[in-house]
C-alpha cells in the first residue's frame, strides 16, 4: 500500500462570510455533505515513506523515514528507523512494538498467515542513503519478536506488497542492474511456505506505485520511471494470481507517484503523491520543479472508471500510508512537499 527518489533534491528545499451567505443553497448543501476528515491520535513521530498494514485488528507501521535530531542522520532531519508503531483503533492509542533487527526506510510491510513481514527496503548512512536490501524479517504470532527468514532473490525496494491466498507478492520498485546501480525493476516475487518464486513481471518497470487488493486481485496504480527522469505514470494494472497474468485497466485521471491507495466497498481510493519535473539541457537533465498533490481519486471496480473526488486531503501529501480497517479509511504520515520537507505525524479517518 508505499516509493521515492526525492532526497537527493532535499536542498531545493474562501469564500468570505458575505459571499457564503449569498451562495446558492444547493452549493452550500453540497459542501456540507462532502466527506470529512476526522483527526485521530497523531503518530508518535513524524514519518514518511511508510507501508502500513493491518495485523490482528491494529494498524502497524515499521521502518520508514522518521524525524530525527541526530546530526549524523543520513537525510539531515530524517533517518531510517527500527521502530514498530502499533495503533489500536478502539482506544485511539499508539504503542511501541518490538524493534526491527535493522533500520530501514521504504520497508515493505505485509501480514500473512498470522505473521507480519518486513520486506526489502533501504539501509542508509551519510555516505550512501540508498542501500537496497533483500532481507526479510518475520514476526512471531504475538508480535513480540522478529527473525530473519528467506531473503528476496534480489534486493528490492519502493515496491508494492500484497498478501493473496496465503502468498506474499513483492512487485516492481527499484533494485540493482548489471552495473550494480539502482534501477527500476519489473520483478515480481511470490513467497509461500518459506520459499520465493517468480510471478509474471510488470510490462513496464516502475517504482513508487501504490496497490490495493480486491476479490483476490492485485491492483497496481501509478508510480514513476527512475530511468526516464522520474516521469510519473497514470498506468493501472490488475494481476490475477490464478492465471499469473496482468491486464491493463483505465488510467488514473492524473499521473502520480508516492501516492497511497486502499479499497473500500466497490471502490479503490487513491490519495496524494508527488511529481518531479526535469528539463533537458546540454549538460543533461536539470530538476526545475517539484510538487505534492492533495487530490483524491476513486476507481469504480465494477465499471473500470475513475473519477476525481470533490473532497481533498487536508494538505498536500506524498509518502503517506492508507489503510481500510473496520470499514473506515485511515490516512497517516507523509510529507507536504515533494522530498523531505514538511514530514507529517497526522493520523486521520475519512468519514464518507
């Protein structure tokens, strides 16, 4: 359910009451009846580049880029973490779980067969903050300890992660090419009973996409191509594990990367994301602009149709997480600007 190549660019660092009173009553009613965001207990720390997952009725976030006062933090004010944050939706309280064996950012998180798995991601230090890893950590059933299990066949991060029919899927993202350099990958790995095997790869390698699962199908939405100056994609594809086959669906209304998705009822909701804009020069490509989005889009699973929702996020946001739990959508973390600026600790629910 999160992606990013941003922090190399980190240095880039209403109506009036009278007008509202004169507004048509139909306009006022439509505004009043729009879905609303409800604040919940903030995350213990501001963080982004997270892939939250539900485990035994709680929301879990492990790894990620977390706000740090450590002067040796690899990204200035952000650092990868070993923290596991666990949110109880009934009590509206966060508590700390067992620390990961190693700090990671962009760590994939997925629950399968009564265990929580932390997959791949990046290790980081000041010399190299993008050290892609293949390690896989599995919790015990009580979520009190972690242990290493069979690693990915190749290092992979910024992927999408899903659990379907007691199989874990790790799809796309970035890995190492033949020159041992970070590069987009189309690889699709499937974990079952302690072993990894290959699934049908993506037709286009990409990273920083989002995903959702519905009726045993994996939907991959958006993303970007690192090899093409981080150009965003609006592509939407669906994977059927029974046929080991991909099919292409209607594209998003706007290409986005670093977004978050979740499914509720017969719709997939997509939130936010970011974009980097480059200009070709005689010396190569130059970053000229970047932005984050506050848009919300939804996809009709029955009719293969997207719409841009009238309501928006409470701020622009990328690198955020989205979860559906107890028939409610939760949005958490992320950053308000493309890159590392404005990292958030917000947790909000969407009242539809």
